[in-house]
C-alpha cells in the first residue's frame, strides 16, 4: 500500500503524513505553514479518501497554485504535485509500494 505525505520544501518541518481523513494547514506562530487542529483557522484542508487527495482552499485566500495553475476552491492532487501557497512550496509525495505482486 502506498502512503501519501506532504513535504514542506522550504521550512524545517517534518513531512506531514496524510492518512484517511482531513488534515488542515494554517500559519504557525513564526508565519510558516503548519498543521492546525480542527476548529482553528486554516488556509488549506487536505482530504484523503478512497477517491484520492483533495485540497480545499480557504475562502478569500489567493495565490494558491498547483503545478503553476491557480486554485480558488478545490483541486484533486496526485503524487508529485507541486503546491505553492503564501510564498511557500509544498510537494505531495507517496512512498513506493514495495509489496510483491500477488497472483490472481
């Protein structure tokens, strides 16, 4: 099974695992992007479900791009996508699936 995670390319933060469910990103005290708790002000929400990973942009937030294209509300993400928000670069990554194929 592949596991997705978000890499903070320019901030000294550990990668953020993206298990099934919703993860929110907001601003930390130093101004960098960081995970925030439910109910806190958020800039992006990443929803991981059986269809894939969906990014929702907070209402009124501008300057969010995925692979150079502006996103104003929602975008479906794939491993390798480059996300720019608030002057910061993030990358959606996935672990390599190392399981041996099974016979049918």
